[in-house]
């Protein structure tokens, strides 16, 4: 009975947050429900709510397949033509966001690993899913990551409208036209096989990275037929990840997160401004307009960015190439970054 009520509450919260336009609404809706249940000590009788480890791994695998499926042949061709400025823009954005995270890590309630993962621009849901495994405080990471995404999404239409528009270019997106059976085959096949291979290779954060690498290889080679994770499956996976994070909250951790938010908000605004200031001239070397470069390097909200690119006539292939490459690079480098930062001791 507690799980039925929890599922109903997650569904209601997700619908409300989705109605106001929050990306990955089931993740944040489930996080809020789990947080309330954990802090309130609900249910009063019986064992506390706890998700099975298998559910968390399956949700991470779905997220990995979704990320990998974004690697399309057209994306790789676009990268090959302008690989130097695109790579420079991706690395510059990641370095800037990590530096912003290190600044956040100076807060008394946040360490360098948590601060960097909280503000790094590279897939909010993916970073949230693997944060605890890599030694970060998953609760702080989840809240600050989605604060960053929310600020980006809210400011993007205003900024994009003020910038000169480019000429419309077709988008290369995952999951366009593939039948449901193909989506399910890719999700189950790449997810299960990726988990097995990651376990054999002892890959850090393998529940996400194993399926992601396998799905990226299949999709980039053109063997996936444009398949991706079915939307309904992905929404459930988001909810599982969010609920797992929410249930780990305590009253003290909630107070710590609340103390962090003002600094996180200020650093998020600065991050958006600095990445645009660096990314626009770099991608200008690839012939990108100011609008194209801004949307390609803005730190977060991939699907909202793509929707804005289509609506404003921006070069959606370039935008998707930079955004997807940054997401993949960040998730792949996350274990290395965690080890480096855990050994770093600021003066």
C-alpha cells in the first residue's frame, strides 16, 4: 500500500511540474515525493521505503541508452567537418563549469567533488544518477543540477529572441520514425549487454556508461535505425532515479541544501554568461551565428535547447553535435574527475 500511494504521489507531482515546463519532470517530482516521505518519516509503521538496487541499475541503463542513442551519423559528420572549434567549445564549457563547481565546493556544506558535479554542464539526469557512486553528495547534486537546468530553460527564450536568427537547418535527433519494437529492442539489448560488459570491464559508473557506450556505437554506425528509449520507459526511469535521491534526504541534509542554493544560483547565472562569452567566438570559427553558438554552448536543458533551435531557425545539427558531445565527454570523464578532485586539497 505505501508504494501505491507513493506512485500516485509521484505521478501527480510529475504532471504538475511537467505542466509548468520543467525538463525531466518525473525525476524532480519523484525527488520531491521521496524527500517529503523521508523527512516526515512516512510510512509511520513498517520498514522505511527503499528502492531495490536492481531498479536503480535498470533506470541508469535506460538513461545510458538514451544518451548513446543521440549519437547519429549526421552528428558525427558535422563533428568531422568542424572538429577543432567544436572540440574547443566543448572542452571550454566543461572546464568553465568545473571551475564554477570548485567555487561552489568552497561552501562549508559542499566539497570539491560535490560542487563540481553539481554545476558541471553535461547531462543533469546522468550526473545525478551516478553522483553517489562517484563520491559526491547526490542530494546536493540533484537539486543544484536541476536549478541550473531551470535557470537555463527560463532565460533561453528571452536571450534567443534577442539574438539574430539564422537559417533553419534540419535536426539529427534520436528516435525519429523507429517502431516501438525497435525502441524496446535497443533499450533491452543495449541496456542488458552494456551492463554485462561494464561489469566484466569493471567500468566505474558502469550501469550508465556501459549501455551508453554500446548504444552510441550502434547508433553512430547507423545500425539502430534511429531507435531510442520509449518515452514511457524513460519517464519511469527518471522517476526511479528521482525517488532514490529523495528517499536519501534527512532533515540536516535538507538544511544544508537550502544553505547552498543562493551561492548555486549566483554561480549558475555567471556560468551561463561566461560559457556564452567563450563559446560564441570559438564556434564562430566554424561559421556559426551568435544564436547557433549560444544554443550550442548553453549549459543545460538539451531538449529545450533543441526545441528553441528549431523554433528560431538555428543550425540544429551544430547545436545537437556540441550538446551531445559535451554530454558524452562529461559522463565518460566523470569517474576520472571524481578521483582527481577527491585527492585535491585546496590551500
